[in-house]
C-alpha cells in the first residue's frame, strides 16, 4: 500500500508485476463472498488498486493505448504528494465526449482488470457493504480516478457505474455519511460522472435533490467542506447547463437561496466556492423560461 503511493515509476512497476493485480482482486472478491468487507487486508487491497488506477489513462502502456484509444489526451497534474487519498484521485474538465466504446474482455488479466466491469462492481459492492471509512473512500476514489479521463475507457466506466451496475443508489448514500472525506470523494465522483451528457438525466433524477440537500447555507469554514461545496456546484452546473427540466428540479429542491448565499459570501468573495456558485447561477439564468420562477 505504501509502495503504490511512490509515484509514476512505482505504479508502473506494480501494474507490470505478474499476478499482483489479479491477486488483489481475488482477495477482495473472497472477502465480499465471505461477508467480511470490513477487514484491514481488504482495505489495504482497495487502497492499492485505488493508487494503481491513478492517472491510468495517460500512463497506460502503448500497446493498450493503441488498442483501446481512438484519442488520448494529456492531463497535467501538479499533485506530487504521496498517499492513499487526496492526490490519488483525479478531477478533470467539466465536459466529456461520448465516444464509441471498446469491447470488454471476458477474462481480464493484470492491468486490464483495473477498468473492467467486474472490479467496478466490486467497488460499488464495497461502497454499499463496508462500514470502514477508508475502504469506502478508496473504492469511491478508484472510481473517481477511472472516470477522470476524456477517452473511451473513462466513459465506459461511467456508463457501467450509472446504467449497467446501478451504482448511483450506493454513491448517493455516501453523500449523507458523517465522514467528510468520504462525502467529498463521493461528490467528486459524481462530478466526473455528470460530465457525460448521455448519463445526466439518470444522475439528476437519482441524486440532484440529495446534492442540493447537502449544499451548505453559506461558504463553509473548513478546506475539505469548501472543496466539497465546489464539486457540488460544478456537478449541479453540469446537470442543469443544458436542461431546463433539471434546473427546475434544483429550484423545487430549494437550492437557489443556498447557491445565491454561497456566491455572495462577503468574507470569501474570491473563494473557489463563491466562484463555483456564481458560475452555476449564471448558467441557471440562461434558462429564460424559468426567469419568472426564479424571481418568485
């Protein structure tokens, strides 16, 4: 687990180590089958897989890149700090192209397992069944990493999470846990998922009211709560930008007063949260058919 935090070279060596990823997946599958999702070894396995999925899209070997990708995009990162969480999870630009998907192998080996639907379902199962915060956070973070890119693989993972594996209810439950880092990672994952235009109606229907409910009444004091607020605002921006229906959903969930309050927070006039809320307000105002409802 420590070694998987060692940077690009360490991740490369571990991904190439024959049988390592397969063994980690095998162990977690056994723990879930034995109804033991809370043991420490499972947590360690998931944290390793979380770290090995970090920047996977741009660190894939050329052979995989050629067979999987029609396009590759360089994502620069200033994250240097080693560790299981935080810097090992990726957020990227708000828009994602819905590209044709590669066919999935029925029996993945090694690095192929990292984005396979089998492991995605394992992460979702752990999110639902484990009560261990680090295991929940690492599972959410791994999915966040896998959905952070712009090519076919991240989109395939996002579609599996939302439509094939019905993962939104499990992710939604994490929005209401008391552990701030788990909540932050769940929102960051939803932010990534919400960039996919074909998934936005499903996401809005399932989690938009919950996102509004956990939005604070003003800019929060702590850094982690502020980052969570930023991600909520950008997720709502993604969901409402092209959908008057979703904007109305935000309105009926009483989200507008909260967004206005965050955008106008005097003591944090230039904070990321205030800016994110302002961007969301600007987008909401673009739905001219809702102006009278906004004014009310």
